[in-house]
């Protein structure tokens, strides 16, 4: 059963909950305009930054914890190439973003170093718009701003 994750507030709900509430696209908790569909449930840490990209990998939404993890305001991220602005690249095990999009599978626990050691999880979008959800979870304490 699909699960919908709001990139703004990280609220999760099943498709059956959405049907009961007649909430076809947006988040029933915070009212954000859309939720990201996942085929399997995903429990993001409270410190996980959720970032949604379009099919060209430009940032559409930098929601839950994005500023705390990346140091960028949402306005600084929107429209930017996610790999360039967040320094995602040079992975030892190939390109997990390309693998996720090409095969339509989630790629989990990819070690990366951004401002600190972190793991990145990548989820392809299953709708006609394409795109990607990037979840960055710090392994260490996030530096204070």
C-alpha cells in the first residue's frame, strides 16, 4: 500500500487515510500542496532533511530540517541542481541518484559528507512528473547556526 510523505513537515499517511479525508494531493497536517508517494514506508529521523527534485534534478522543495542540515534557506535551494548545490557526487559505489531514477528503486544508506558525515537516501517519484526525493540524515550532531 502506498505511503505519502509530506516533504514540508515529514507527516506520513497511507493512501487509505488520504481517501477517507478526500485529500488527493496535499498534506492533511500542514496543508502543503503535495505529498511524495512512496511504495514502501519510510521513517525519517527528526533530523533528516527532505528535499524534492524534478526530473532534471532541480530542487522543488527543501522542507523538513533542510536549513538545519544544509545551512541553506529554501529560497537558496529552489531551482538549483541538487548534485551541485549539495555537493552530492563522487560516490565510491557509482551514482546512486542515476541508479534510483533508472531502475525506479530506492537507494538507502549512501554515505556522504556534506557539512558533516551523513547518509543519503534516494527515492524515485512514481508519478508522471518524475523526480526524486533526497533524504539527508546527519550521523553526527548538526553544527549550530
